[in-house]
């Protein structure tokens, strides 16, 4: 099997041969629809990547209208969602996954969820508390892009909710989402993201506007996934021959990875986003890359596999692999 480049996806997929195991911590025993909020079990899952422990968390869920997927009709999306048991009266059931990286020294959070600004969300603080982590113990937060469902938790209640954290955001996204001209010409559904971006920049003096690709800590690298937004990034974690890449909104449930031409309403550059998927999906499948994705069913961990020429999502085994 050829070793693929670690540089930009434009020149190759920055992934390594995979080794790692999943450890289930807690799972809900009843469906979201059947279980009242007060009795839900906080879902958590951990995976070890060399010296790193990566914990999958979730801020909650929302239902995305069937018309949010350009490239397919509402009926086609609903049919596919029904076949995968994620169809709801108002749309496709989405989750919002976040990931906490720990190495015994630092705690780095990947994204912060919508924090109640969309759907049934706002559960990240409770999820962190379930593993004994306070928000003031987070050393850094990587914001994969400045859509509200990825940064709302940073400014919940109009406060700096991670007071001791450095923030890493791609420079192109910071520039785009704080540009008054871009905001004035944007549709209504993007206005909350522009408003939140301004608040994030104001409330986080330790924000670092970075250029991908780069390493932010030993074994933790930022990779370029531009397309969904101008500065859409992923995070690669690797140590001791094990590797995981968090790809954020490169993958959406129901439509991906089977069809790269299907987009999502919030994509800023649909041709670029499709081109990135066209490169990424087959390379990930050829290497068996372990992937974490924000909106794939919790814990969002799996692989892209080629099944008789068709790309599909293979959920990762939660059992510890030895």
C-alpha cells in the first residue's frame, strides 16, 4: 500500500496507516425520540492514539431540512434518510460531535458546538463534566471553521466560556467572517455565523489566526480542507504509528461519502468543496484512514470504504483493538 503525503489534500491526503482502539464509556439505552431529556445518558467514547486519549463528545442534535442538500431533490434526500433511520418530519437528524485531545499535559478541544443556537443543543459542558473536565481547564480550542454550530459554545451567554484557552482558527476564515462587506451580502441563514465570529474575535484575545498546514503541538497538526468555508481545516492526531483525522464538515450523513456532488446549503464554495471530496474520499478509502466527522452518527468515528466501486461509511468498532 503506498504511503500518502502528509501535505495539503491538494497534493495528497495527510493520513497515516491506522492503529488504535475505541473504548466505550457510556451509551444511551433508549432512542432520542423515546427518552426524555432528563433521563438521557451522556454519550462518551474514547480512542487511544499512541500517547493521546481522544474523547468523543456531543453538544446535541438538530434536524436539517431536506432541501439543504443541493444536488438532490428533497424527496431523494428524505428517501435516503428514511433508509438510514435518520429521517424526521422536519429533516435529517444531525448530531454535533466535538473531540477532546489529552496527552497528560494539555487538553485541546476540537470545536465547541452550537450551544443552543440550533436544535436541541448545549450539552457540551455537561459532557465535559461527565469526564471531570471544566471549561477553564481547556488549554486550547481548534475551530475548524466559523459556522455557528462549530463556535457557538465559545461565546455561550455572551461570555468567554473557555477563559484559559488559546484559539486556533484559519486566517482565511477569520478574514472572511469578520468582513463587513461579506456580511452585508450574505443570506439570512449565515448572519448568525458573522455575528458570532465578531464576538469570538472580541472575547478571545489569545486567538491565533493560523495558516494551514502547521503543527500546533507535537503530534497534532492542522490540515487544509478549504471549500466548505474559505478556511475550513481538519486536525490530524498521530503518535506511535497510530493516526486519526478529524475532518469536520467534509462528510455529511445520508449523502456522503456515496456522492461527492451533493453539497450542503452552508458551503461557501461548492465547486471547491466537491473537488476536495473528490480527492479525499478515494485516498481515505485506499489507506483505510480512521476519521472523525462532526455530523456523522455519534461518535462520528469510522472509515470510508470502497464497496464494489461505491464509497460508503463504515462505522469504527468501539471494541479495544489489540
